[in-house]
C-alpha cells in the first residue's frame, strides 16, 4: 500500500517542530535553574557589595532610588579591580539613559557632584506597581550579580523583600522610615548650601510668587531645632533637636490622601497627578466664603485681608452645583487641606519655640499651589517672623537616608 508523499511531509514537519519546541522548553528550564543557582550561591564580600551605593524608598505610589557614583579614589578603602569593573558597569547602566521602562525616570536636574563626597549622587524614581519589571530589568542586565544587600525604607521594604530575593538574590535591609527622612534632610542641610528655598511676595488670589533660595552661608550655624512636617497620605509633625534626636509631636489624618480620595469620589480622577492638574485653573473664590464676602472688605481690627478664607466651601450653602466648575471645587479642596496643614505646623513651631519649619513629602511633588499656600500661610500667621522651608530633593529624603544608613557616614560628610 503506497503512502502519498503529500501525507508524509506534514507528519515529518510536525515531528520536527515538536522536537524543536521540546528542546527549547528544556533549554529554557535549564537556563532558569542555572540562573536560580547562580543568584542563590553568589558570594560578595561586604566591601565589594555595590548595594552600599544605593538607597531605596518604596512608597505606595512611587519608589525612589538614590545611587552614589564614586568618581574619586578613597585611600582608606582601596577597591579591588573586579569591584572597579563592576562599579563602572553599574554607572554606565545608570547614566546612559534618562528613562527606564515605562515609568522610570532619572531626575538629571537633581544630580549633585561634590568633592567632599568624592562622587555624584543620582536620583531615580518609578511607579511602585512596576516593581517586578524593575527587578527583572536589573537581573536581565546581570547587575544583580554585584548586589548583595540593598538598604530600603518605606512600606515596600517589607512588601517586596521576598520578590527581591527570589528574582534577583538580593537581600533587603529594612530601615525605619522616619529615621531615614530625618537623616536625609540633615545630610542635605549640612552639605549643600543651596538646598533650601521658600516663596515670598505670595498673592493669595493668584498665588503668584517669587522663589528665593535660603542660603546657609555660615556652616557653623546650628540647624537645630526645627519642625519637620511630612505630608503623605496623612501628616506627621516632628520636632528635630539634633542629628539623631527627634520626637513625633503632632499629626493629622487630613493630608494628601484626603485630597486625592475626595477628588476620586467627586471627579473620578484616576491618579494623583490628574487630581493636581484639575485644580490648576480653578478659583477657590467661587466656592470658599472669604472675609470680604462677610464684611465687604478687610477686617482691619484683626488685620485680616479681604481674601482670607473665612469658611471653606461656605458659598456652596447658597450657590448651586452647576454654578461652579470641577476645577473650582478641586482648588478649594486643595486650599482647605493645605491651610489646615500649615496651621498645625505653625502652632507646633510656636509651642517648641523654633522659626524653622520644613515641609516635605509626596503631597508637594509638582504641587506649586500647596507650596505657595503654605508659604503664604506661615508668613501670615507668624506676621513675617517664620518662613516655610522646602527642599530641592524633598522627594528623595527617605531614599537618601537609607543610603546613608548603609554607608560609613563619616566618609559622606555627616
């Protein structure tokens, strides 16, 4: 019985394809096993671990990374040639791009080079929801082979520790979030004279203002004590009295999470940036009741300008919803949240007898309205005696503190 060649060829082709697929799957499994074996047995001495060049702050929304690129040799800690090669490869990977994946960004404007540091600090952030992809990118380039321990803070230090270990063989060293934030800020205040700025001549209605650097010309001048206000989902107020001494003295549940949460309920904003963008062109005067609305002008007896908000959302008692825009309501909501935070900060500064108030936190990221509102509020309530202080690197304080916690701080200018 003859078998048609037309029938044999498809069978042979199918068999060949099956063998190729099976071989490919087997090869993939072997490579995966070899990779798992490599990352589980990699041996890096503490002095050769490039993990000490990093600090990470994993927040609920954003993850922030500080990377220190050593460019000047350290006579006290000479590096082996293998370490130099690995460090050069790491620096090349970090610097040859400004974007990593779909959400990773290197903040090139924030990079700082210092002779006293002996190198350059680089600052990177990405969306935390992309964590698995970020770890895979590091492993895919083989960079994890030079990383033994990473110093990490934020809630994600606990949440993602197992993922770092399983995907890259990297151990996460968990650092206290508040300690890292204070450590990072103290480091910047001591080392970089142009780190701090404020806003002056703020017009409350338009929020036009002039940004001014608060230069610390006398390094011998003590930076302590100060009030540190961390604005995230909620608010924490710290009284910092020394390099390693601080107390949480107050706080509030009304913070960035309040603003974002209400914006999602009222306007269906999907991201914090959308909520911020919404209020930019809004007018809170359409929603809030001012001193001028009540008295027809300023209340001179108590030195209250006509534009002072007397009642947040007060006009909504008599004004219909259709008469105000979503942007107006969002603007009023942001002003209400920010002024409440500013008042708490001012009162604590009075209680603890300090004129220095630093505002930090993710709430202030790309949020000029809140920064200027805080500057106006502190200046108004203190009658010009106090100023709201902001930091250029404020979003990276936690990551910077985590980096310093895993580094010989005496070599880093602390």
